[in-house]
């Protein structure tokens, strides 16, 4: 008498289900592990996911988030586009740590954070959107993309530390 086996598996976010007799399920499991896991491990080498701790470490001393969720840039002297990325990165972090409800900001808020006129911010946002660093999430609200977080973490913050 062959008993039926059901196996649900989740490995690094990849899910699989196997049904059949014990031999069939074991064979399917081994095939899954030899096919999927090495592919996933290889893909992890080229995937960027924002690591909140690493991101915070990269902007420490450049961005301050107050207890009420306000974002302050500390002596950041850079281009308007890079300053906008820094401000939106601050909003992203503030949301992740529970200091803001949303990770998006308006051009008025961004202007206040970076110390520039709202018109200057509005003129720069299309360039950042076209570069894939920022996205419009609703009318008058913008947030940083994963590419923008990577750019801020790996290029903007290190260059500000050197200057």
C-alpha cells in the first residue's frame, strides 16, 4: 500500500508543493533543490535589495530624522538632484522605522528639506524620474526607487563624506 505524501517547501522566498508517493516526492524535492537553490544563490549576487541597516550606516551624519518624522540634511552641499535623493532616502528610512506614515514627499516638502525653491525641485524631478531614481506615486508626491536608494547609498553618501 503506497501512502500519499504532501510536502510544502519554502526556501529563500521560493515556494514549492509536492504530492505523490514517498519516492516521487523525494525525487521531486531533490530535483527542486538542485535546480532552484543554485540558481537563486547565483541571482542573489546581482540582485539589489535595500538593507536598512547598511543604508542607515551610509547616511549617518548626513541625514537626521527627528522624533516626529521630520527629515534634516546635515551640511549637505551637493547638486539639487542628489539632495532630492538624500531627502527621499530620509523619508524611506523614516517610514521603515515608523516615524512617518508614507515614504513619499511633495516638492514643497523637498524644497524645505534641501533648502531650495519649490520651482527648482519641480524642475529637477523629471530628470530623476527619467533616470529611474525617483517615481511619482500620486499627484504631487514622489518617492525614491530601489535604484535611487542604491545610488544614494553607493555614490551620493560616499562622495559627500569625501568632500
